[in-house]
């Protein structure tokens, strides 16, 4: 059964929305139906005059639980290289999407990958949509929006089983990378086709992802931009807002503050800002605004980084504000602890009538109070904050 998902992830609003459980479900009974997490749809079969709910999960190896990043503590790794980077090809730009696009286009050109699974903005539906880009041109045009939620991994089955991709790159948020790390660590033989097909995982830095309703309600509703004038939406280079690009070449900005109520609830308990389960992570913190920070976590990530440099699609430099990265990571740990308090409060309520459970809940609170969030001494960092 997906019982652990229901009890330990969905009921606690802890789902990150990564969607890997939906992709690997052997009976295809996990669906997105407008909630903050997938849900189990139980098929009903008519037998004679009776209708029976089919038990889909009893004879399954619980692939969904095997890959869910919220059911296991994914061990974060330290980056092997911390670099500043700019895309240097036809489009010279330092935005994270441009750097990621350059690395992947170079990888495709060199035959290191045969496709990229990512999400891009669909201007007709006004929402992000999952995509598999196969050619260098498609990759250059398709690495789009990463901060508005889309079920990107829904296309994993098509990519692996329909389009027979064997060397895929996946671009997503740190929780997507955590889910794929669990997949890579799994020894479940039925998950092998997915493991074998994913060659590279690229993550963006992430403090939270927003529900797609944001576009309809805030951009169309409150900013008053007609739907047919919106060409695309991207995060601003200072990450303080969304830039809405219009078909007539103009642009409008939606302040990020206005978007906060649309954050997925599961982001509140997230502890990974820097995509430490990915092969490569890119974001615009710690480097000047005309460039991005590139974290290379694995040998595979480094092959792609060096390949892009060799082809001349990115240039890198070494001056990165490491303290700013460390501090941002610490902020997220604090958020995770706040969420853990919420969960423990629920445990405590549940334990009121049971002395044994109460003892365990008290111990958990004590452990949480003792957990140092960031044991390093904090030195003030001048990065956007003026220190006033
Ligand atoms: S237990 Fe198996 S069939 Fe049930 S939701 Fe999970 S993967 Fe799907
Ligand atoms: S975190 Fe991902 S794998 Fe876990 S329940 Fe949510 S969508 Fe499924
Ligand atoms: S904040 Fe965490 S859970 Fe939310 S999208 Fe980013 S990585 Fe995923």
C-alpha cells in the first residue's frame, strides 16, 4: 500500500511535489488531482451485480515508498567544485537557466546525453508543462520555468519507455534530485530501467516552489494582464520577483512577496537549498548578478562542466561568496526545524492519552531543542542585506 505516503507524507503536508512516486507506480493508480500531493485512485470493477474496489497495492513492491525523498533522510554531499559561471554561446547570459542550457546543449552536442527532461512554460495553457527536449535546438529553447510547480517527472515514463531515451538529463528542484538519488540507491530490479536511463541530474537552488494558480490569480487577476498577452514568465535575476514577458516585447514584474501564499506546503519542511543530491546545481546566490554559482557534486557533473567549457559554451571563475551559500543553507535548516516542531506537536496531541507515546514525543522535542542549526559562528554577510 501507499500507506506510508498517506500517513507520513501527505497527512503531514510534507509532500514536495517531486512526482517520482506517480512515475514509478506499477499500477498507475497515483494521480495528481488538484491537491498538494498525489492521491491513490482505487479502481472499481463491476462483477455481475456488484461493484468491487480493487486492491491495487497489496501485491506491489511499494515502488512509491522506495523513491519518496520524504521517507528517508537523503544524505547531502559537499560540492567538489564551487565556481562562478556564465553562458558564453550564442546567448551570453549569467542566469541559472542560461548556464544550465549551455551545459546541456554542449552535452547533447558531444553525445553525452540523448534528451533532457524538464519543464517549460506553455503560453496557451498559462502553466508550466513537462517536456522532453531531444535536439540541441530543442534544449536551447526549452529549459524554462523551474519555480512554478509542474509534474515534470510525469514524462519520465514516456521518455524511457516510449521514446527509448537511454542517457537522459533531468532538470528540476533539489527535491527532484533527492528523489532520483533514492531511485539510484535502490536495489529494486523493477526500477532498473529508470536508473539506467538517467545519466545526469541538474538542480536549481530553491527556497520554495509556487502553485500554478499563481499565474491565473495574481498575474491575470491582480496585475490585470490579459491571458493572450503573456508570452512567458521567469524568475528575476535578483530572485525578488517574477518577470512576466509579453508578446509585444514589454514586461511586468510580480513581486515575490505577492506569490508567497502560493508556496507548496511541503516546501516548509525542506532542508536542501543547494541541490546537494544532484550532479550539478546552479543558482544566482554568491556571485554577481550577471553570473550564476555552479556547484559540481559528482564526477559525472564534472564531465559535463568540462565538456561545456571545452566547447566554449560556458566560462567559469573561482570567486564565489561561500559564506552566503552556507548562510542560505542554514536558513533552510531552520525552516525544517520549525516544521519538525509542528509535526511533534501533532505527535504530542496524539500521545496525550498514552504515557509511552508521550515519553517518546517529549524525547523528540528535547532532541530538537538540542539540535544546533548551524554550529559555525555566524559572521555578517553582505549579500543583498545591507547589514543596517
Ligand atoms: S504500492 Fe504500488 S500500486 Fe500502490 S501506489 Fe505504491 S507503487 Fe502504486
Ligand atoms: S514527495 Fe514526491 S515521491 Fe513523495 S509523495 Fe510527494 S510526490 Fe510522491
Ligand atoms: S523548497 Fe524544497 S520541497 Fe520545495 S520545491 Fe524547493 S526543493 Fe522542493
